[in-house]
C-alpha cells in the first residue's frame, strides 16, 4: 500500500504590529499631562483652569494624528517610542504653563521687556510643528537606507549649520553663547538639527571605514592604538568641537558632537581604545578651553562652589549671574525632598531667567521631588533603551549605526543637562528634550523619534512569504 503526499513551503509567520498597544499607551500619555494641568490649576487658583479643555483637546489631536500616521506608514514600528515622546512633551507643556503663572516671572518680564508674553502657547505651536516634522519624516523617508547616499552632503550641511551662528548679522549672543540665529522674528538653534545630520554622516562614514579603524598597529600601555592615518577622523572631529567651543562658547554642543562620534566609533569597531582615547582628548580639550574662555570659567566656578562664588564674584558679571542661578537650582532640589512640594507649589521661579528652558528640571526636582526626578529619568531611559533595541534589531549596518548614534546623542544630551542642573558636571547651556521651552529642541527631537520609528519599522517588518510552488516536490511514502 502506498500513500502519496505533497510537501509545500510554509510562509513567514505574520508579526504583530502592536498598534493597539500603542493606542492604549497613548491614552495614558495624554491623560497624565491633563491631570497634571488640573493639579497645577487647583494648586494655584483653587479652581479648574480655564484652558484645560483646549489643552486636552490639543494634545489629544496631536497624539491622534501621529498615531494614525504610524499605523498607516510604519505599522511594525516600536509601540513605546511615540507614547513616551507624547508623555514627555505633554508634561513639558504643563511645567512651562505652571511657570507662566508665576507673578515673580511676570513682573520680571515686564521690568525687562515692558510686557509679559506667556510661553506655553508658543510651546504648543512648536509641538504641533514638531509633530508635523515627525509626520513628514515618516511620509518622505520610506527607507532609512536612502540616507546613506547623502553621507558627505550631510557632513557639509552639518558644518554649515554649526557655523551659521558665527555669521555677522545672523548669529546672536545669548548669555555669552553664540548658538542662535535670528530670521525675521524667530530664533533658531542650528546645533539641534546638526546632531541629526551628523548622525547620518557618521553612520555612512563608519560603515565604510570601520574595518580600517578596527586595525591596530601597536599596543601601548594595554591599549591597541590604530595606525596614524586612521587617527585623522577623530582628530578632525576633536579639533572642530574645540573650535565650536572657542568661537561660540557652546560647551554642550561640543560635548554632544564629540561624544556621539566616539560612541559610534566604539560600536563600529568594538575597540575600547577609542573610548579611552576619546575621554583623554575630551579632558585635554576641556582643560585648555576652561583655562582660557571666561564663559566656561564662570560655569566651572559656579559648579565647584556656587555659594562661595556668589560671595566673591563682582556684581553684574556673568560669573555672579551663573553662581546665583546655580545656588537657586540647588536649593530648589533641596526643597523638593523625596516627594516634592506639589505641582504649582514650589519656588523654582526664583531662578528667574531660563527657568522654563535650561533649568526646567529644577522645577521637577522641587515640585515632584526625588521621586519625580527618577520617573522622568526612567522615561528618558526607556526611549534610549528602545533606540538601542532598534539598533540591535536593524538588519543593515547603516541602520544599526544610525539608530545607535541617535540614541547615543539623546542619552548624552540627557546626561549633560541633568548632570549640569544637579551639580554633577558644569552647566552646558543645553535644554532637556521635550521638557524645556524652545522650538528648535522640540522640533529636532520629534524628527529624531521619527527616524527611530522608521528604522524600527524596517527592522520588525516580517519578510514577505514565498509564493506557493505549483511544481512542489512529490514525495512517495511506501508502507509495507
């Protein structure tokens, strides 16, 4: 007796898109900031704030548009990135609105500028533009590997963006740092967008040169040193970062610029020597610039002992201003304790200038306490973790390096801002992503989230099932 069977190829199993999970998380990401908005209003005025409905509808609309675009054009992307970004952006709007209600800051603005203009409506507009940028990235960038074609164009574009603040008549000096350009009535910080373009350049360059950079010609004090001609890229990046710091007094962008390149070098080559060399060069550059640039010296003095610095600094100088800010920041964190004073019930407005931008994390520390600080750091850590997971899941080396570079840049920015505000390192002048007031920052970081979502969609998208073979092999099984 014989039985004839027909064997066929089984197609790939369809992977879940997780879009319903994302939608459920977005509900929490919108509800939490709306509840926080209500909490601030009740704490300040004892009644429901008048703008609560408009704020809730606006945030819901932005989250809904972003979700629909992801569901349609990136259905297999990571389900956590968008809700985390919406939650941070929404809470940032609440904190900025809370500082807008401060009588002290209102009076200060009237004395300095003649009128007070609330920042929260502008930040809502910037957030809408950021979501539009996010949508544009997903609609235009169908495949992240296309960016590899523009490796050297990206380098040129990044250099132009970094040097724009030095152009006479275009760049503006703000508190000693030349990091802004003014076009019409708007101020733009080109360095926020330069980090995205630089990540594209580094990814394309290192993908081609990683084998050469991984070679070691000699061993010195336990480190494998690369060949002299392969040191060129890191020396160039080091020199450019120093030039930015010297001419623009921009410590934050210099650290971000150099640190991102060293991280991507290590990921591409797996050579610990690059990390050690990068740290040594960063320390050497910081010592040189710190001993020559007065702007950096003021921040270092405010970091070492702000209370003593405040006593000895000449009144009206940048050093006195920096030391006064740092003392108020440290007292804000100290007043918060473990659980904080409560939203709307702190005195972080005593920081005065830049309370809603560079130092907004101090408001978190005072009104939400150590618990709130850890929650925010955990939210940022989750974004970084999902970015690294995306890099590990990417199927192409360019995508791996790009996702890792963007995640590394995001992590470095969190570290230098939080570390500077809490006194771990000197202040850098950078802003907390999604949380601080500023259009350039929120728009650039929404573009960063868009690129990560595009890479994760490509990485998680299931391979197409092979078509059935009509001429499948016929196997004859013979039974005795």
